[in-house]
């Protein structure tokens, strides 16, 4: 643990102090006892506890880790990193008892955040580490209870936005994503957790920020990357911090003259309905969804709402959908990861398939839609195999349609 000697001494003193916690206290009572200890501790002690955790957050850049986990019985007293997709305990991690990691994590929160944590038993928030040179590192955090103790995951947010050309999108797709060429419509970036959806979305937002004069509104829980105004006003509203709910943020936002609205994630029927409403009102809307393919994204949106509303949602979705990019991060031959994606453009045929409940036909439309920039995930995986970026084995592992992947590889 590479912190200075004075901080090490303060940390060790604090560890000895909380090691004497009353054994009869359990669950929330134990956490509240720890909070009392923290509140009575000198400021230098609380700053040292932050320094201990922030040291390991800064290390994430050096070891190229995307996530950090600590706390609770599941981490066995160690700090864990996810590096190129693999999650392992960090060799130089300090040995932390569960009561020690509880204290480290409680020390991160303000009064309002603590109230949410104890009420919901979970808290999503953003966290910023500021270096001595003024550089800021941002993290998306999820704090939760694990058998009465606290556990944390933090994901490192890339502060450098990747260039739009790095997405390697067809000109037809690029035009559909640009407010300059298309002023309305719903675009979804989809994929399972940890596939880089937010990174792709930030790249698209940055491209619009650089190419048009307008107003971009971002409503998310939490806010991840903060976009600086270039040619656009960019407003960031964090759910639970700046606005109580996604719906409130969007409804309020519609009165604030936005051109582009970014909804961090479509999590439930409420966020889906508000996304359709705001797009229907003539805005260009972007969001993310936890699905693995374009057709699955359509089915998920329709299936998420009550059955009595599904036909209406199907028709509205067919009217407003512009593009779906479904992506995965695939291990490369050199031990890193590369983006593989499926791309759907809402052509008249695709819209008709959605409207007529023939979503199963969309896969073939993607496979045959190269003139519009469309392709299936399997076609993109084949491209990466052909370029000697990934192995045939990984292509099969990550394919949605393994039978079709096998045929393409032959």
C-alpha cells in the first residue's frame, strides 16, 4: 500500500480503534456505530481513509483495470480488479477485515447518500478523484449490502473520448446518428454489462457536440463522463442528485429547449415510455439497453410494457426507431479486447417488420443490408477473424447465432 508513512500510521491507529467494536451489534446497528466513530474522528483520519481507497482507484489506470471490487465476505478481505475481462484479487492488496472495509466505504458518502443507502440497501453514485495536477478521474459506483456488510463496485470512466471514426460505421449509419442530417428519432446502443455501451454512446454524443450548434441534455443514474461544451450547450442531470427520477428529468428537460436528449439507460416500462414520448415530440434521443442483438432489443422494449399497451408501443417504436447498435467486447489474439457489433438501420422494411410483429425477419434484413451499413454480429465476428484479430473459437463463443457463425467460418 504505497501511501506515506504518516498516513499509514493514522490508518493503522484507526484500524485498532474499530477492531474494538461491540460484538453484539449487527447489520444496520453496526454500520451506524461506525458512522458515529467516523463523525467523531479528526478530519485527518477521514482524509486518510479516502487516501487509502483513492490510491487503489488511481492504480486502475496503471494496470488497465475497468472495475474495482471490495468489501463483504465475497472479496475475502482483498481488493479485486477486472483487467481485460478477468476479475482477480490484486497482488498488493491490503488485507482488510469486513468492518474495516465497511468504514472505508461509509466514509465516501454524504448525509443524503447515507439516507438512500439505508433505505434502499443500495446506492448508485458517481465518484471523482482529483490528482495534485488537477486531473480528474471519474468512476461509476454501486454500493450495496452483502450479508449485513457493505460491498462496492466502481467502474473507471474513460476521460478521453474515442474518435467517432474509430467506430468504423458506414456513412449511412453515421448520417443517421448525426443531428446535422437527422433531427429526430431514437437510437439505442445495446449490450450486456461491461461491453462498452457508455463509451460508444459518449463517442456519438461528442461527435454531435463538435458538429452542430444546439443543446444536449444528459439524464443518467449516475452521470459518467462529463461532456464539455464545444458547439453545444451540454447539461448533465444525475438522477437522485439533480432530479428525483428519469421521468422527472425528461419532462422537465422538454421545457428547457433541448435538441438532443440522452437517457442513460432504459431500465423499465416507465423509462421506455418516456423515451418514446420525448422522441415522438420531435427530439433526437439516444439511450442504452441491456440486450445482445437488434431484434432482441425490439422484443425487449415491447415486452417490458403491460400487455394492453404493447400494440400501441409497437406502432410508436416503428415510427421513431432510427438505429440500433448491439455490441460485445471480444478477447483478441494479443490478450486485449476488441469491439464487435451488430448494426440495424430503420429502413422501411425494418419498420414494417416491427409494425407487423415480424421481428424474426430482421436478422435476414441485417445480413443482406450492407448497402445501408447494416450487418449481423456474426458477420462482424467473421471480419475480425479474417483480419487475424480474434480466433475462430472466440468468434463462436461470442456469437448470438452459433449455427450461422459456424457456416460463415466454413
